[in-house]
C-alpha cells in the first residue's frame, strides 16, 4: 500500500492587506488631482500594504519544504527482491507549484504590457501642458523712467510675436537700493479673486511717456481696487477687503544695461514689511481664487504651469 497526499490548489490566506493597498491607490489617484503631498502619501500606503500582501501570498512558497518520510512499500515478484522485503522510496515534495508560477508570470506580463501601452498615451496627453511654458522677458525701459517711491503703470507686450493680444499691465514702484542692488515692487494688475483688471485708487501725477511698445503712466495710488467684486489691496498688494484669497501676484525682474526687465509672474500669500524690506514666500503662478499657503492650499487641484 502507498500513501497519497492530497493536492490542494495554492490560495492566498485571508488578509486585509489588499484593502489597504486599494486605499493607497485611491489616494494616489485623488492626489493627482488635488495635491502632490496626497499622491506621495498614497504611494507610501500602497507600497507598504502591497509589500505585506505579497509577503502573505508568497509565505507558503518561501517556507522550508516539510520533511517527508520515505514511503515504504513491499515489492513482490520483482527481480532481485525477496518476497516480503521492504524497500524505501523517496518522493521529492513540490516546492513551487507550476500553477503559481504561471499565475505570477501572467500578471507580470500583463502589467508590463499595460505600462507600455498606457505610459506613452499619458505622455502625449499630459506632458505638452507642462512643457514649453516659458514666458520671454520684456524690456520696460531705463530705470530713470521710474522715480523712486512712485508707482508707474506700465503696459507692455509680453510676447511681441503675438501682438496686442499679449499686452499686460503692471504697477511698478522703484524702492531704491537694498544694499548694492536695486529694489522694485512689480504688482500684476489681475485681481486674484477672478482675474478682473485692478485699478489704482489715485490720479495720474505726471505726463505719460513711451519706450518702444511700452506705455508708462506715473500714478500715486493710496491703494488698488477691483471694480468687479470690490477686492481692495494696499500699496504692497496685500488684501485689505473683499473676496480675494491672497495678495496680488508679482513679477520677477532684473536690471540689464540700466534697463528694467520683467520675467515670469509668481504668487504670494502674505507680505510682511513694506518696499525694499518686504518679506514674502514665493509660489508658482496660481490661478485666481486659489490659496497658495496654509491648510486651504491642500484643497485645490494641482494646476498646470502657466
């Protein structure tokens, strides 16, 4: 007589790890819309629970093979074997079932094919929105056209190749020198509530002038206001009334051969101090109505660079 061991299909033990893994994937997908930190947290959760899940699934395969006693059976009427003699037969246990190998191979191959098909599509669909977004610098003219301590309304072509459709308006104030470097406050004229054009609350104080395609109008405002929904800002661009959620956006600047050049716009949350002593945190240029700092900034979708 011989002993036969029951062959049972390989099934993973009951586990809660797949639920945690699914939660992590859900956080990743939500984070891609809401916030990069949420994406990172979701990826970490998915990795941890995925590792624990794989460890449980492969535990039986990685465990040491059980010791199998030799099967002893009597062989009769066999050449060279006396009647009633007991012969020991070795049976090697199966340590890695073929069905599991085929299962894992199929899953791995499917994942590889899915990645090869999906990644190029995502690249062509998503990447163009994040590339080729550079804004050319614009020459706003000589520094002596901007008297110290006085605002000048400057309208200019952001991209001369596009013509008047790219005309922008900024409020420029010469703050003098900070150490050996000139300091300028350059406020973008779009309201950070819904993007309406902000106006200076004050009359012009000099004759308009022009430098190439740049139009310059000296003005001495007490503040800035949005005529659409009543947003009000002080002369540092800080919100003082109305629905705006942050301070006015600003523009980067540089001095080249005595001329003032402006570059990319950026957003700020709060501004501490005035003029050349103003201190702020610089953020990427955000859409109007979007918080850029504090807990509220986590509640808004990830924005395409502009």
